C-alpha cells in the first residue's frame, strides 16, 4: 500500500485524457497534474529544448513526492522518454508503447494511422514500436500541428467552425488510404475525437494514447505493490505555468467536474529543479 499521489504531466491540457482515465480506473488514488501551459506547444520545438522542458516537468512532480510519473505527452515520450525513465527513480510510464500495443491488437487489416506533433513524427518512435510488434503492419503517419493550439484555445466542439476544417484537411490522406485503426499520438487529440471519428467513420478504431498509458500505469503500480488501499475519494490537484490561461474552463468541460485546486508554478523555479 502506498498513499503517495500519482504524478501526470503534459505540455498543456492534453494529459487530462490520461488523468481522466486514471481517475476512472483508480478512484481511490490521489492524482497530481502538471501542465506546462506557459510553454505549450512542445511539438514544434527542437529535441534539446523538449528534453530540457521534460526534465524540468518530471523534476517538479518528483519534488511533490509522487510515487510514479506518467508522461502524458506524445512528444516528450518520443523524444525524451528513455532519458526520463533512467532519471526519475520511480515507475515511469510513457504513451508510445501502450498505444502501439493497443493498435496492433485492434487492427483488422494491418493498416494503422498515426497522428501526432511534428517532433513525434520526426522521432519515428510510433512506427518503430508498431513494427517491433508486427513487421507486416502498414503505417501511415502524419503531423497535425494545428490540433494542439485548437485544443488549448477550446476549439473542441463537434461542430466547431475552425476545428472541423482542420480535421478534414489533415486527415483526408488517411481516409483515402483506408486505415482501420488510428493512434491519437498526442494526448491533446482525444479532445477532438468526436470530430475525428465523424470524418473517418465508425469503422475506424481510435486509440487514445492517454487512455492506454493510464491502463499501463494501473498494471505497473499493481505489480509493484504501489497502489493505495482506498477504493474511492482520491483527490485531484493541478499545477500550471500559465495561471491566466483557459486551463480550468477547458478542463472542466473535458473532465465533467469542477476544477478548482489549480496552483501556479513559476517557470524560473522549474529551471532550478531539472533532473
């Protein structure tokens, strides 16, 4: 039994997809969420900057006494995941491997799409993970750089006049190629899932990297005896680097519950905490 909180971090709002799943799977666990909303997006930045930000984010969670770190960010998982795994000193869960495993299991035709940030696509981590599971899988991956700012700005409604054309623009090649499974390789993207599903059709299975990371986290914590004995009543605490942004408003829409315990984090303080 371990009553310490589970830490979850992302460049902004996207990691809430993992937090929501963790809350559903482990309702008795205390969850601590850190969103680097003051420096989002990460996906358009270089590897050195992404790695530095990631180490600061993970170090902040560790400074709060978490028992595990869930990297709910496809960009960080792809670019700096292995480095963080070696440095955190506690269970570290990224989003690439669990999502690839779920997609390989779900596909019926062997045609799998991957959408993610530019940095994640450049890394090649999702195709590599898929091919390691099944070399025969055909992988179609592409970057969707506008999706993160759309989500961060709250453009997530199924009929949003800005988001709908963006989804159609980016995903037209995937629909044309006839994929039957799509990995949402950035944890922001499930917030656009209704729009994506509507465009691609019900025959395409969407794999949420945040959801799969949450499932993996539950399994790892159970194996290592790190789960709390509580069955309900877990707390939620949120930290962001841009307290004046739209985090609480969008988070409440997505989580379906009030988001009140949101504390600001100074970016200068993060820089002094790097692993």
